[in-house]
């Protein structure tokens, strides 16, 4: 019979009672966790897929609402246009004032580039009389003289449109909206050798319109029809950039991936799609290209003449016609489909609510669909499922580790219990647990002086040390938080001052690299905000004068010759002189760590000072001229009379009389100069009345035609039709025109070309007189409007100064462009509206 010590009995009984239930619990827990894992993965996958489908459907509904709102905005624009005066200028201003941004690709298939630019919202505007004849037609933002009778559909752009015949049947305030019309783009036209639409940057583009029209009635009589032609590209913007997998937009979607969106109308025709050959279109004869179907000929398939209609696409997937039918019922949802390229995808759809024109049958414009490739659609759910599996497996592994450690702990505890040290161990365990719960002040009281007592003392020392460190960490954390707030407050203040100050600011590091620039500096220099460590020469590539000034200063600074500077820099840009004030300061007073450059645009101040100085000079010169003229005129008259009497007394002395006649000629020239000076100093106030500039100019040209023929000068006239009348003084303008025309003829003694052009530009009447004569040098050009300046060697030099004052009295402006040896061009701008 075996005899066991008490220590062994206690230890064996403790292990038996502890380990057997623990093993059973471990087995049962592992089995239950695996069952929970399978159920959790299945339910999570279902929930995530359902949420993703609802999110995709909500996104389709949002895009459909945006398209519906956009169509209603176009309606508002049409009603606004119908209230405008039916003039070409008003229609032209309306066309150019309605623009939206387009995002598209340009460049080559190998090197595509992205372009964002404003484009006209309406490619055509027209006003049509009751008989169908176009009276006003604006195409691509420009007046078109190609007027048509659109009551005949064959004379419309796409040779089959009936928007006029529909519009004349409308009542006041009603609108007619057509379906999409555009020339069909085949697959070969779009791809042109590329493999996919994503690679076909150089391929043909689809260009189409949706017509919005309304009739104008007055006293029960039809006055005409107004037509707005919405550029189809702006409609495509709502679906073209959607990526169903990523939140960010793309310039052009990948059709082969299945992750793209498209739009179709209430007849099922595709009207926005990455594949342009899927979009409905017309052939050159005005016939709608038939939809792609099971009966489409092999020749049409090979040539890519296969526009897509959802009602005819059941041979590709039966869900396509079901989606189109659901949209007509005003329903949205999610279905699985296969596109023409063979990609399995989830497709969300939503109706575009609209009830104008041809769309009032179903009160639906069409539908928006957003597709996602199935594998990528399920990817979040599968990733979550794998995560759950991995976490549960890790949990089980950790459980095994923990249980193994627990077994060892049980054995150790049993052993210590058998040796009567259970209580100190329990005290230490309880103290450890309190410490885990966050009580760092807990102490273990053990009265023994053995190893357990030493362990208890060490534990108490550790608790005290941890508690002290915790307090120090809390104080340090609070100090860091206060410092962070102060730093953020100081940074925000500096950023606010830096960005909102009305002076351009740029900072440089010690290596002359641009580290930052505020918005005002970018505006003054017309540059993009520079990146980090931008080279100075790259930033100022369009401003070589400024770069040269900074380069010289940096060289001087490196040589120790200067620590700051202030300089006015004149610039010539597009025929205009700009003046910038540049000031450089060090960013550090003790260490040269960087520099601060300020740039101020003083052009307006300098121009104003120059104008004021010119006005003062002219006023002083006028007063001086008037005084000199009055003082010289009377003595000249007396001298002239005396010389005339002397001439009569010298009868028979021809030589002396000849000298007298020459003296009289010079006196007449002086009197003419005196009269010019008096005229310059006392120009009368212009007598303004409505008149036509072209009539005055024709009268002036009549006086020089004979001289043109004698000098061999070819006279070219370009005068626009239907020029408006403006407020003018006919006699004084005629004086200006004759002065400029005579100057041009004087510059072409051996013949040349004299061009006269009259047209309107914005709110100004522009008169341009150009010659191919000798021209004026650059250093003399700023002086030509100064009194008594002449480059001809004869004359008073007051002609252009008087002309300048006359044009200024009309509220206009006169500008001269000239190159030595190439000729000169004088441009006069007069306001179309009355001054004051």
C-alpha cells in the first residue's frame, strides 16, 4: 500500500480539482469560439455587403438629384434669356457669362495631361421668328451669320430636329426639352488604335446638345422662339469622374474594371458613358443609329457602330431592361449585371426626376447607374471576415498561453500552499490586482522576514516609485499641453498676419531658396504657390528683372556689403510700365538664417503721379503759351506792317524786296505758331451730340484720298456694320482724324499701306489707324504726346498733344504702338455710353 505525504496529497488533490475542469473548459471554449467565428463572419459579410449596396444606391440617388437640379437651372437660364432684349450683343453677353468647369484629358495617348478650364455652358443660342427663320444665332460664344429656317427639320444641325415645331405649340411660360442630339462616334473613331477608352486620349470626342426652347407671346401673337442648346459635356461631368471604389474623383474612369458610372434617358438610350460608341447618335443623313442588339450585323459590330439601349440589351444580361423599366417607375435599387466587356459587377441605379418636353410621359429624364466590380465590391467584407478569423485564432493561441501559464501558477501556488506560504502569496496577488486597477498607492503588509517579506518590501518600493513617476509624468504632460497651446496660438497669429497682409511676402533660407509665399505675392507675380525649397530662378522665370535685382543683392549680401535693401524696380509688361517696391529684411538679427522679401505694386500710384505731373505741366505750359502768344502777337503784327510798308518803298530793288518777302514769310510762320499755342492753351469745351464715328472718319478719308494716290499709298478700310451712335463733337474728332492720317502719310513718303479699322470692343468704340511707315524709336515713343515735340523736323509739335486733349475730353483713351522701320498703330477708344 502506497503512502503519500500530506504535501503530495494536497498538491495532487489541488492539481486534479484544478486541471481537469480547466482542460474541459478549454476544449468547450475552443469549439464554441469556432462556431461563433463562422456565424460572425457570415453575418458580418452580409451586413457589410448590404451597407455597401445601400451606400452605392444613395450615391446614385444623390447624382440623380444633382442632374435634376442642373436641368432645372437650365430652365431658369432659358426663362432669363427669353426676358432679354432680342439683340445679338445681349445674347452674346448671356452666352459668355454662363460657363462651368470641365475636367478632361488632352495631350497624347503616351503622355496624357489633365485640363481644368471654364467652358461655355451652352454651345448654341438662337432667336427664331414665328416662321422658323433664325434672326440671332450664337455658336460657341461667337455670332454666326449662317442663319437657317429650322421649321424644316432637314435644315437643323442634325437634320432631323423638330424643336421649333414643338415650341410654337407652347403657351406662355411653357418649355420644350429635346432628347440628346449629336453625331455618332464609333468605336474606331474613339479608340483610333488604342486598346481601351482609358488609353484613347487622342480619339474623337462626342459632341452633342439637348435643346431647351420656349415661345414668346405678346397680346396673343407669337413673337418668336428662344432656344438654348446645352453642351452635352457638362451633363457628362456628373458621371464621368465617379469612382465607385475610391472616394476621390478621377478624370476618366476605367471601363474594363467595371468601376464607372453612366447615364441613360427615358427610352433606355445611353447618353453619358466612358465608351462614346455606346452613346446614342445620328449618322450624316440625320438617321438615329440603331441600338446594339442580338440582331446587329457582324459588320456593324466590327466597325463599332453599336450604341447601347438598355431595353435592347437583355441578350447581354436580363437585368439591363429591368433596370430601365424600374427607373421609369421612379424606383431605385441595386442589381448584378455583366457589361459588354464581360466584367461581373454590382450596379446601383436611381431615376432622374424631370417632367418637361419629351420627358413628361414618365416624369423621368432617365437614370443614373454606378457600377462596382463584384470582387472589389465584396473586398471590404472579405477583409473583415479574414480579420475576424485572425483575431479569434490569435485569441485561442493567447488562451493556450494563458492557460499554460495558469497551470504553472496553480502548481506553484499548490506547492507554496503546501509549505504554508499561501497567505503572503495571496496578499501579493491582491496587491498586484489593485495596482492593475490603477491604485498605485496600494501596499502589501507582510510581517515575515524571509524571502516573501523581502519580496513584499520590494513590491512596496516599486509601487512608491511608480506612483512618484506617475505624478512627474502628469506634471510634464500638463506643461507640454500648455506649451503646445502657446505654440499653436503664436503660429496661427503669424499665419493670419502672413496671409492677410496687403503686401506680397516671400521668405528665403540661407541658400536663397524660396521657403514660402503669401497669397498677395502670388497674385502680384501671377504665380502658383511655390512648394518647399523652390529655387529662386524657377519661381521668377517670368520676371527676369526681379530675379536680377535679387541675384545682385544676394551676391552683395554674401560678400558682407549689405544686410537689407529697398529698391524701386520698373518693369515693361504687355506695353505697360509697372513699378514694384522690393524690400529685403533679415529674419534673424544674430544669425543669418533667412530673409524676408516684401513686394508692393506701386504701378497705380506712379501712374497717378505721372498723370498729375503731366496735367501740371500742360496747365503751366498753357498759361505760359497764352502769355507768350499775347505778348508776341502784337509786336509781330507791327513788325509785319512795317516790313510790308518797307517792301512797297523798295520798288525797283528786287534783291531787297526778296529779303523783305522772306522776312514776311517767317513772320507768318511765327503768327501761325502763336495761333497754335493760343488754340492749345484755350481748347473749348466739347459740344457733345449723338453721331456716327464712321461718317466723320469717311469725311476725313475723303480729304486725303488724292494724296494717297499721289504718294502710292494703299488705303484699306475695315468698318463694322450697324455701329451704334455715340456722344461726340464732330468737328474736334475730325481734327484728330485728319491729324493722325496726315502723320501716317508723312511717315510713308515712298508709298505703303494705310489701314483704318472701326469696330466695337466690350463697352468701347475702337478706331485703329495703322501705317507701314518709318515708325518711332522706343526712346521717343513716350514723348509723342508732349507739346512741341516732333520727329519730322518741321511743324509746331502740338498736333498730337491737342489730339490727346480732345480724346480725353470725350472720356476716351489714345494709345500708340510703333517699331522703328515697321510702322505705327494708333488706337482710339471712345465710350459707347454718355459720360457722367
